[in-house]
C-alpha cells in the first residue's frame, strides 16, 4: 500500500480562464495541457496555442507578437492516450497547417513535427509540449563534473602513418594502402576499416603530403576514423540521461580535459513526468516505444551537436559516447521494450554493459562507438553503477550511504566487504512538480528560505537574483526577474523551517491556531496554508496537500534507506552522500530535519553533485575504471522494496518529521527541535494539544 501511495500523482488544480479569452471563438470549451510545466485548463475552442499559453502563464516565447515571423513560439503537439489527464489527443486537435506555416521562412528553423503556437488553433483536447528552445526562462541544468584523479586509459590509440602517393593502375586501393601502412609501420596485424573511415579515406590521403592519422580501439583491430596529416587529439562525450534532464560533457580522450558541458530537458517529459507514466504511455499507445526512443535519441544528438559547437570541434573527431541512465531510460535509448519494467518482477532485458557503433542506435557522430553502462536491478540502473564508480562505496572501510535523489531514488549502502542497492518511488514532488507553487529550477524560482521563529515572516533567495529578499537591491531585481514559484530545494527548506518554528507538527499538519499570531496562516477549505510570498496577482502558498506530497516522497526514500540499513545489520553510519541534480542543491542540515536521511554527524552528510555524470566520464576515459564498474555491480545484493514485508511499517514511521521512532542525537546538537504537536483526529490543524 505504501508503495502505491508514494507513486500516486498529486493532482494539479485546473485553471479556469475561459472567460478571459477574446470573443470570436466557437463557444465550445475544450481542454489543454502544457508540459513540462503541467498546467491543465479549459479553453475556448479556436484560440491559438500562443494566446492560451499567455493567458495561463505558460512560458512560451514570442518576439514578433504572434505574426509568424520569429519562429520562437514553436510547440510540439503530442498524439495518443493520456490517462493521467483523461485526454485522447488527436492530429485533429490542432487546426491544419495554413499558408502561414507552410510558407514560413522565419529567423528560426521550424523543427520537424513542431507547429507555430501563434498559428496553430485548439480544435479539441490536446497535450502541448513547450520545448526548452521555446521558453523564455529555460531550465537551469546544474550538473557539473569533477573527475578528480582519474588515470586516463582510453579506449583508442592514434597512429600516424606515412602514405605514398598511389599510381593509377597499380591495383592498390586507398583502404589497402592505409591498412598496410598501419601494419608495417606500427608492427600490428593487418587492420580492417569501418564504413565511416572508408568514406573519408580518399580525403585523408589525396594530398599526398606523406602522412595521415588513424584511430583504432585497443580491443579491436579496426580503423574507425582517419584524418589527413598528424593528429594527436580526439574526443569523447559522457552523457547522463536522467528522467528529467540530459547532461553531457565533451572530453579530450588523451588528456582528460573537459572542453564543454551542456544540458537539456528530457523531451520525454511530455509523455509523463515520472518513469511509470512513460511506461504506461507505451502500454496504451501502439508504437509508443518507438516514439519515446526517437525523441531521446534526438535529444542526445542535439546535446552532442551543442557540445562540439561550443568547443569548435569537428563531430567526426568524436570517437566514443559513454552513456548512463536508469533502467527505463537505458532500455528506451537502446530501442528495448520497457514495459517488463512496469510491473513485478521488473525483469531487465540485460544487466550487462552494451556497446556498438553510434549510428546503430541513431546517433549522428558517424565515427563514434557507443558504450552504455551496466544496470544493477529492475529499477537500479547504469546511472547508479556510474555513481558507485565515482564515489566508491565498494572501496571503503566504513559504510557509505549513497543516495541519488530524483523522481525515482536510487540507494546504495556498502563498504569493501558488502554492498546493497534498492530504489524507491519518490515521484516528481522533490523537483517541485505537481505542487501548488512548485516549479523546476529556473530564473524566478525561490530556492532558499528562512522563517523568523517569532514573527513567522519568511525571507528567501531567488534563482537569478543575488541579494536575499530582505536585502538592498532585491526589489529592483524583481522587475527583471519576477518570482514565479518554488523549486525543489526551496520546497525542502521552507517545509523544514515551518517544522522548526512550529507552523507544522511532526505529523505534517499546519497549525491553524497560529492565525492569531500571523496573517501568513490562512484558511484553505478544510485545512490551512502558509503564504510564502504575495505581490500583485502572484500568491505562492505552501498548502497542506503540498506537505503531504513531500511526506509521501520522503517517506518512500527514507523507508528504502532504512530497509538497506536493516539488511546490512544496522551498522553505524557516518558517511552519507547526496547525488543527482536535486541532491546537489539540498542543504544537508534540512535533509536531516525533514528526515530524508538518517541521523548522522553534520560533517558526514554532503552533496556530491552529478556522480552519475562523473562515473560516465571516468568510464569514457579509462578502460580500467570501466572494468571496475562492470565488476563492482556484479557483487551488489539487490533489495526490491515493492516485495519487502518491512517496507510498509518503515514507510509509515518515516512519514513524521524527522521520524516517528528513530533518535536524532546528532541533529539535536545543531538545531532545537520543537516539542511534539498532536493534532485532533478531525479538522486537521484546527485543534491541537501538546504532549
């Protein structure tokens, strides 16, 4: 039951703005959903997508004022069955392309499958994805890589050869000439040549200036790339394919230098914010798996193109692409049916590393090979394997807890003698999704919060604004960067602060009796909410439903952690590492206050950033590290939370802040925890007593 509760989505309240739309429409009301933001509303049929987006506060760019000139308002319509919103979206849900779109020759190329939001009119229930390139405030993908002391041991060698100018009619092909030169000049067996290298062999030797450089993998004897003259650099790309973001790094293979980094939103979000929603989409829409595979491969191609452009590198010099992701992303990327991972017993197609030619999986780096790391279990994937390589729980003398916090949290506990791994279905709440004021980490999102324990007044830090809200210059900065919501780290901090100052009880109930002390506590139907920010028409609330959503997510995470600790024999814990884009921005103190992680010395809890990305980069640069990762995952004991009888009890105990039964001696040295507040059974927060 607890697992099902933790997976449940929190409904987004529909916006009722139909009356605000201009006249001249059909008078028929239809439904529209904008992803990835998750806004759902009823609108008048006949309104343009751009007009609907503007009136609903959706971040859709337009410079030309909707005249079909700039091309910035491109949107991607989704077709299929979307049970989450009870929508059957069809091609006919948008108006046919008119002359304006057909003849469009604007500033920005109209991408295949996209429509111009200013031209496309709503004709039926529809799901619309707003690509990152069409957003004014684009996603801040904060994933960095620190490779530390990795020893470069690349998959390739570069071999310079001297090549004579062939004479017409001598019967020697360019391929034979190059392969014989490699064999004779480097004392190797006669190599073969890939189709990609064959396409470039003439250009490489046609000048007849006496030299060319070839690239050969160390574990094969095949020339995969060739360049004219002497070349001593080649490149690889390491990519972490997350369910929300895709982050990559372009790295020089022989020096380990990171030349460029970039990230983008995972376009699969329009098929579902969480992994199970995407599996459901495949189950309910024939060909859905092909569609999901296509969009993620397009995203990877766009990311690689961005990386090489930033570094001014020829894409033909990219020799390998190292990729990691959770099992569902892993399967979809490789074109493997993900539906067996949607129900017990969650059987992987393979738990081995997969490799081949990049073009075989639709990647456009024609000289490159690809490497996808090994998975561990049905919901513990190659991204966790890469994080293990980066942080090394299997190398340590003391127990290390490694937690990658995302829509599905992966948990590893271990030392050099034994390791355990599990996943917990936390859902998208930690990333701000489906919360009343939640949003992703973009400019205008509140990311840090402090609440005065006497007045209950908040002060906060906003992404894109340097000063705090109570500091000079903040109000002036608001003109350029207005506050739009609360991102994941801000949600964690505001709820922890609300608990510490007594606004919410240990059981997560907002205390309505505090209305006499502060106007920040307001009635909200049968419960109460906390007003975090209010200015003009913008009002950001922390509602009782928001708190419940975070409780469900954190209880699923903590129950998974506690389950592994029990399996490990309840060892002392002094090393907790929070990984992932969200984990990298959680204040460890607040993580302990809410009980996301067990009690631990403050110095023992730290954020380690994008550990999966670091592991992917190490596997790219070092064959030794690659083999270590593949060996390490084979020795891990997998724990399936969905079938563990203890998970339910652990989940219930973990609902409380910080925890219903676990002691917190280390935390109590850092903060004063409030006395336990027990709410009466009826009317949450309206009556209370203190124990």
